[in-house]
């Protein structure tokens, strides 16, 4: 029997399970590649939700445009390092991304593993995203 949870609720639950109690994580959002915020706690974002989601979309599409071979060079993630923070942008599906902001001293590889765990769980729960 199929669950009646909304996509947003499923995503929020998966993200909360992985990142909720980590004091080094500022925010985790799911953003469409067209620049719309899908889910995430707006009060924890570093800027207004609309501005943040548009910025994430521009960052990702700009990085994608630097590929030399669109068929071979698939962009998996981006890490932006600021003076006190980092932003991780990771592809969730062909139309969605996960954007995570954290303290600068987080270990990139650990955050990436956790994001990949969220991606795997999301694709397991929402099979149409595969």
C-alpha cells in the first residue's frame, strides 16, 4: 500500500533523520534546477528562500556549463568555501539538487557521504526520482 505522505514530507523526514542534530549544519534544502525551493526550513537559510534557491541553481548550472564533454563529464557536486561557511550542492535527480550550508571546518568527505546517503534513501523512497 502506497503512503499518503507528500514528496516534501518524505524529503523533510529523510533530511531530518540524517542532519537534524548536527550543530555544524546550518541548513539543508532541496532545490529545483530551475531555481525553486522545494523543501527545507526557511528560517535556517542564509538568505531569503527565493534568493537562496535561485543562487544554488545558478551555481550548479554555471558549473555544468564548464564541462568539455556533456556525455562523459557528469557534474556530481559542488563545494563553495567562504570565510566562515561552506555550501555543498549535490544532484538529487535530473531536476533536483540538495543544498547544504555548514560551518567551514566540517570535513568535506563526511558531508558528501551523508548527502549521498540522503540521495540513496530518497531514491529508495521516491522511486520515480531514479
